[in-house]
């Protein structure tokens, strides 16, 4: 079995890997990756081993798909999958969601997905939840007008916490499904590693970014 260091190295060697100076500058993602400016961009945050990103890149060949995760050893499996599928519209970015506001220009992204994010159930760890206000404002910043945030979780606490936080930040929750049946789930995306490990009830939220108001002088 490969060590963490070897996995990181294998990830970094892949043409599907975006790390270090291969990460595009804000506002240049499409151009740097050789895609027309009109192509919509979907970002999966905390993509782990990349099952969903690969699934959605195949389902939406006209989109540019970026899977990102802060753990390079998980991304190694993701790039191996991308290499097998030879997808021209998919990349895996080694990064941290805390930096989204500087990684993308305002409105550069059309859709964000969070698949089974860590629930961090203890209140003192709440700031690590990917749906904490310190991330929500960044999602609002990088999403374009009408941009959507999709969340799938098996954690009841996180499902209700996410709704509270989104309402508090003036997002419009378009869909809140406390029990997603198998067929509906399959149409949204594949079962990822974490879903298969825990295998509980799947809950789904879809929320629209608030409309930006011009500041009054
Ligand atoms: C529970 S796993 C889910 C992985 C995958 N979405 C799945 O369903 O199999 C959560 C993932 O989010 C990543 N993650 C957590 N916080 C993050 C952050 N601030 N920035 C980037 N990735 C993060 C973790 O490294 C981990 O791979």
C-alpha cells in the first residue's frame, strides 16, 4: 500500500491535478484550463475520492467540473479515476475552502456541491462545518446570479443546521428533502465513499444565492 507521501506525489504527477502554481488565478479558471468563457463551472467542495465529480463530469460534458479537497492523499484516488475515464472537463484542486474568496472572482462559479460534509457535531467545532457562516459568505461571493448550492448529508443535525444558517444569510432554500428515496438520490449523483460507509438516510438541500443589493450611499 502507498504511504501518504507517495499518494500525494502520485496525485501531483497527474495532468488532472491542480496544485501549487498549476492553480489558476481568480477570474482565469476557464481560460487557464483551455475552456471557453461561456462554459458553466461546477465546484464540488470536500470531494474526497472524487466519485461525484467524475459522475457529474460525465453527465454534464458541457460544464467545467472542479473537485476540491484539502487532503491530497484522497485526491490521488480521484485523479486515478479521472485518468481512467479520460474526462476533458474535470480537474482536482488541492486546496482549502477557507480560501475560496481569493481563489475565484466574484460570480465565477455557477454551482457548488457539498456531498456528505463532515458534520462536526460538537458545538465547539461548528466553525469547521462547511456550511458555517465563515464559508457561506464565500459561497455567496463566488456564485453567479441565480447560482445554486446543493448539499447531501446523512446527518440530521447538519441538515437542520444548514437550513438555519442559509435562512440567516438570506439564501432562498428551494428544496429541503429530509428523506431522499433511492431513485431520486441516484438521479442527483452516485453513492460516494462516505455514503456507502455510513449508509443512512440521505437528506438533500438546494439553496439559491441571495440577490445582491447595491449599497445605498
Ligand atoms: C466526510 S468526507 C466526504 C467526502 C466525499 N464528499 C464523499 O462523500 O465520499 C469530507 C471531506 O471534506 C474534506 N474537507 C473538510 N473540510 C474541508 C475544507 N475546509 N476544505 C476542503 N476540503 C475539506 C475532507 O478532507 C474530506 O475529504
